[in-house]
C-alpha cells in the first residue's frame, strides 16, 4: 500500500513538471559571472517568499537589467549594493518581466539582493504538498547555495530520498521548521523538487521552544499562586495578632517594623521611652505569644519581630 502511494506521488510529480515552462527566477544576461549566488526559499502553506543574494562581476556599465520572475510575482524588491533600485514590471504569458535601473553599478563586484512572493511553484496533491522550481542563473555562478525552509507543521516523508531531488547536502531544523540545503560550484541552472507532508505530534504546531516557554510560564504561575497564598496567610495572621495588641505592645511592634524587624533592647527603650521594667514586661508578653523573639547580645538583648503560626491571646 505504501509502495502504491509512493508511485502515485512520483507520477504526480512528473505530471506537474510537464506544466512548468518558466523558471521562478532568471537573470536575462546569459554571459554574466556571479562570484556567489544564494537563494533562500521560505515556503508557507499557500505562498512562497524568495530571497536572492548574489555577487555580480561587471566589466562595464549596463544601465538596465531584466529579471524574469514567476507569472504571479508580487512585492518585488531589488537592491544594488544595499541601495533600493527603481524597477518596473510587465506581465507576459507564463512570466513576469522586471526591468531595473542598474546605472549605479560599479565596475567589478556588485552586491545584488532581490525578493518577491509567489505561489507558482507550490502544488497540492493527496495529503501532501510539493515545491518544484527551476532556477536559470543567466550566466555562471562560481559558488551556488539554495536553502528551502518547509512550512511550520510539515516534514519530509520517512524515505526522503524519494521526495527530494537532487540529493541535498544537509537537512536540519531551526527548532521550529525543517530546512533543506544544497551547495554547488560552477552552476548555470538548477532544478529542485521537494515533497513534504503534515507532521504529527509536537512538530505539527508546537515547537520545542514554544513548549519550553509554556512550561516555564506555567511554573511561574504556580509559583506566584503559592507565593500569594503564603503571603496572604502571613498577612492575615499579622492582622489577627496585631488586632489583639495593647497600646504599649503596638509601640514595640511598630518600632521593630520601622527598623527591619530587629533592635537592641536599649534602642527599643530609647524609641518607646518606656522604663526598663515596663519594656521588659511588654517584651515578655509579646514573646510568650510568638510575636517577638529575644536573643542575648553581649551585655544586652536583641529583639526580633517574627510572625506567629498560632495566635495566643493575652
């Protein structure tokens, strides 16, 4: 059954190829030399974004260059040495002709970038999709690189050697989407075909990075909830405890709160103006109810404000 499916897919691949008459991109001048030529194809569910970067070596000044794009090309943008150039588009049967003003080109190396979107080379059949394209360099590329990024939620079938032509140099992932890459030297044209299918499980919509984010977010929510509950309980305890304080006890607690919860007993006496005996009695009462704690410190004591787990009424 699986073999029949593979045969059907290959049949449709050949069938579709019969109807592709024009490459998605062509540089009209057949004698140009490209030091490097890179194409990045970002395949979406319904549209493809093409990005070209190449180094064009020119001997003399040519003022207008013709780019041949796919027939449904949109949002065309061309840059010469990182500066946008003026272009005009015209539509013919099976192709889009884009004329660009290259009068500012340098003699020697020129850096050219071009990008556009199209759906011309994307096909649906059965439960799969196919990207199939032909790239006419319009000269010779000394170094050529093509990268195709599959849509989010799509992967190559198990036998990728059946579904990717030609054999890629590398297949990898950016953590969310699969990328297929080819590297060649001395290329004048390049044909490519990639068949891909919806993935199952985590790849179908949730990346590992997204999953990690959701887990971290959930952890922070739980942590905040616990923190809120604990601190609310502490606040409730404080409110209950402090509601039962005498005026003299409140004076001691307020003094401790204003001084980060700890004071020497002598300092407390100076702040409250209580006699030594009265302060000692107030501290003893508060300590017996778990509101403060007294610790020896040299020839005196340090008084610490604490939160009681149980309220002991006087």
